[in-house]
């Protein structure tokens, strides 16, 4: 397959009728810029061109952890390092907890994690700094129930039981942190093949977003951000966006109040022309 050709499953998925977005599933890659990801992730970039992507989307800071907290909490909470939850217990609501309290479903799927809501590194390349729900200590019961190892994702995709608010964090190889972008590209393409075949995608109500937590500090923190939904057709968005726009999209899908800096962020839904399902 040439880098400019979308996978067969992606081309066929265009026949799915676009409906208002009810479910949002976000994948986060690591430490590469927009230009690096466009070149090094050809299958992912083919999906970006077939559906939609942003050309002026920025991470908010360095290093990793504060970006993950920004995406899921609406601010960095003053965190400037990658230390574990014991060093940074966040006394605030996450997008996951807010969704649960509003009667929605939420889940985080962590690649390599051996037990629910693990608060320390371990397993097969699991890094807790890439599992933000573990830092929101006031939501520990929800985290312990719905922050789960990656195996659960395959089950939920096949059953059509993906959550309204979902996050997928690859392990340190599959996210291109310790391995090449080609590995991350193949890993994501494999998951998208499953998702395109699943009931949630075929319902027309699932949107999938792929972004990166930050670049490699070689540029201005511009990262590839892809929006995959049946409503998107070769949509290239040049409006300035950042991780708080993604936080806001989580809140809009869950019909909750956008937290902190997300309240004033541009709407990712408006930028991409996504309709959000009514309550």
C-alpha cells in the first residue's frame, strides 16, 4: 500500500452514514511533531487526509504529564514534570469523572498496564505519566473500575460498548516514545481496522481523534491531530487549536461544563463541523 492510499477498511467506512457524535475515543502518541508524524506514520496520515486533520494544533507545554492533565482536566495544575500520582495528587474533576457524574460512560484503556488504575510504572511498557486518570485522586473509585488494561478495548469495540468518553494510551513502544513512528503507525492502523468493523463506528456516532502529547522540542509544539468520523471528507482545518480544544470536545460529548481553560478554548467540534448528539 502506498503512503497516500487509505486502507481498504477506511475507504469502505465512508459509506457509513454520519450521525451526531455520541462517543469520543482519543488516542495519544508521543513526542513527535506534525511534520515528523506526516512522514513517519503513512497509514495514519492517509486516514488524516481521507477524513480530517488540523495543521495548526499545538500541545500546551513540555514534558508529557502536564499535557495529559491538560487534555483530561483543562489545565496543567502547576505540574512541570513526569512524577507519579503520589507527587501530584490532583484535587479536581477529570473529563471521565464529570461524564460519569452526568450519567454518561467513561473509560481509559492503558496498553501494558497489569491492573486497573495502576499508580506506578510497570508491566509491558506501562508509564503512569501517560495515564492521567490515575492522578485525579478524588475520582479513585471510578478510576479503579473504568481505567483498565488494553485488552478490554478489543472486547468493547467488538461489542459496540465503547464509552461516551474514552482514552487510549499506548505503551512506550506503541506510542513511538521508545520505538519508531512506523511501529506506532502499524499499531494504530490495526486498531482502526477493528474499530471500522465494529458496531459503534457503523452507527455513525463514534468519532476517533489521534493526537500527540507534545513534539520532540525541535519545533513550536505543533502536532498532528486527526479527526475520524463519517462526516469528515478531506477536511483540512487551519484554525489555531490546542489540547484545551480537545478537552472541550470531551465536555461537549458528555454534556458537561468545559473545565478551566477549556471553557475559553475554540470548539474542536465547530472547527471540524462535527454535530454533537443531543442529551
